C-alpha cells in the first residue's frame, strides 16, 4: 500500500511543477500502436455491413441475444476495440479507435478466450485491430458454453513514452474506457457483460499467454488488467480454464514496438504493488430502480459508437438543454441492468463534482452528484462547511444532483485542468472524486479499479454527449491537490482521479478523415 500511495503522490501535477515526464518526445522511439504476433495464424473477421439494427435507446432494454459466431464476435471487437477512422494532416496519418485512449497511444490489448464455435476453433486469440483479425495464440478445447471471455492487458511503455510517470494512471483510465466500450458493443448484440472480480492477475497472465517470457523476448511486456465474461451463460472458473490450457499449443512471438526505451522504475514498482491475487466473489446490487430518462437520439447504436470523437476545442457558446443534461447525469447512475454498470460487482466509488457553465435553465456554478446514497453524507462532511448542498429546481427527483455554490467557474475549471481552455469553453466540465482511503483498505489493487471506474464514467459521457448532438473529451492533465484545496478536502479520504468536459466542438478543417477499414476493401461484410 505504501508503494501505491507514494506513486499516487509522486505522479500528481501541481501548480508549481508537473509530474516527472520525458521533457521532450523522442519521435524515433514512438511506440507502434498495433501489436502483432509473428507466426500466429491469422483469422480474418467479417466487417459490419452498414449498421447493426439496434438503436442506441434500445441498448438499455432487454434484447434477444445474437448467436456466438465468428461474424458476431467480429462485430463485437470492431465496435469495442476496432478502428473508427483514419485522420491525416500533411504527411502524417493516424488511426482512431472506438475505445478512446490518452494521447491516442492505446496501451490496451484485447484477448478473446472462446470455446469451439461452428466457424471458430476453441482457444486463445489476440485481436489485431488494424487487420480486424484474430491471431490464434493457443489452440485447445475449452469446456464452457453460453459465452466467451475477453481479457484486457496494458503496455505501460506506450503511455510512458509521452507522459512519463503519470502513464500508469492513464493505462488504468484506458482499461476502464475499453471495458465500458465492450459493454456497449456487447449490448448491440444482446449480450450482457460481467467483470470477473475473483480472477487474479497470475491467472489472467497465464490465460492470455503474456507470462510466456520466450514469446516476448526483445519486445515490450504486457501487464494483466481484467477479464470479462460476455454472454448469458455462467462464466467458467479460472482454474478450469487454466487446466484446459495446460496441454495447449502456443504460437507466435510478440512484435517489438520501439527501438529504444526510457526506464520508469516507479511504474514497475506500483504495477508490482497493485498486482491482484485471486479474491472471493463480490456481489452488489444497485439501489436504483427508476427507469433511465429517454434519450433524443434515434440512430443506430453502432453508428453513434463509431462516430464518437474526442473534441480538441469547444466554441465557448453552445449550451446544452436541461433535459439532455439530466439524461447524461442519469446515465452515470448504476442500475441493476444498466450499461455499463451491470458489468461491475462493486458499489460506485466515484462521484462527479461538476462545473456548470452553459446548461439551459441551470445557474452556472459548482454541483455534486453522489452516485450512491451513503456517499452524500461523507462528501458533505469532508468538504467545506459553507457549501449549500441544495436541491436543484427542475432536476428529476431520482437524480441526486446538489448545488454547492452558484459561481462562474470558467476560469477555475481551465486553471485546474492544466490551463486548458477546453474545460472553460464547454457547456460543463467535471472532476471525478474517488472514495480513496476506504476502498484501498480492501487491497492495493483497488487503486486500479478506481481508475477503471473513472474511465467507464468517461466512456458513458462520450456516448451520451454524441447522442445529445455535442461532444466530450477526457482530461488527464489536471492539478489534483488544487482541486482538493478548493473543495475543502484534506487527507486522502477523497482523491480527484479524472476530468471530463462536454460542449459544442470546433472542427479542425485541416484534418482529412478517411474510412476506418478502406484498406480492407475485399473483406467480407455481414449484417
């Protein structure tokens, strides 16, 4: 635990200095965003033909489940971890993905663990997003049915190349974004998603093959993040999967991503300290039963998912209608079967503090949204005594939004977001306060889970913003303790873990957009 808290303090940006970083970027060592396994058989996946029939609003209602086939799994991976577009500026060209990433560096890798299907052999597969294909890492007979496993791993160097010490935080943010992206993609196919909390990192590393040192000789290693069960059936135990893989034939060697590296030993230390053992099953039932407020968007969910972008600038004018704002807040509140919160087996631990700038009918000011009933009293006791904690006129009764103070916070929001105008020119921005001390008593690995939850909150806001006709962007650069001081927080009971902002985006007309898979023009497409 000491290593985790030391890392957290050392990796904070402060008003008088930033967290340790590379200083300047060595473009010659920029990591390849696409990992491949040389020698592993490549199984092409069909692309989505047009759009899937499910509307975005329909994702939040029970739907018939699609059968598990190579095509449907391809659709899942395309919408969760696949390419969303290519961008070009001058001679530079880069890919965007459906799962957002800090700096578009994409540390998260995905591994499918599937039983034998009619058109796919059982085994372990790495998803190659550029090729939209599965690389078969291990062939074996897996004795489970009714779903598949999808594991996420992280390559810390991809983020450390640009962000230095703070990179470990961003890798965890990105794992949370990917987990939520997976939940939305699965919902398009009628499949539930559940994070398998009992699995330990050692089992996850063995199942994905990232613990096979010989396969990573000369290449950057991957760290286990989490594994999710996708489908209506009962998930297999980790031991059963490991036993089946005992006789598997592994194939492929990991590609090297950079010709040179800078060592960040503190990242290795916190990763080792936050390594998760196997733990007992966890269960939590959300308190809320109210129906989610309706959303205005009637378009296909797959179109909205692929259209999602991180705004680079806001116009400083666009105001969000109050009903759209209520819907965004409502989508952040967990319900028993809501996306993506049904995937998590623990109670919400993060609570947004919102800087409202331009919401129609709502006074600009500082607001708080406790996402669990018991959290409001704790937040109120921890913050300044002169905050109002008043109800908000017009806000639906089941949304626990509280007004702390009517203020013009545009300058403050920008200042604490590393002086970035996007936090002030938006309709609103927010800081995500995590219950820190209490949850970490469960174990140092909970540090990672807090950031996953922050990333999931960000992914919900991304898609809800798109559905409302605006855009959002995550802000990983912020002055942690400056926010704590302004709110009156002391100690580590609550910590600021992520910022986000939503508003009217300004389009950079210098950038050229290209379709995501035009380079796969001959690839089969399936409805």
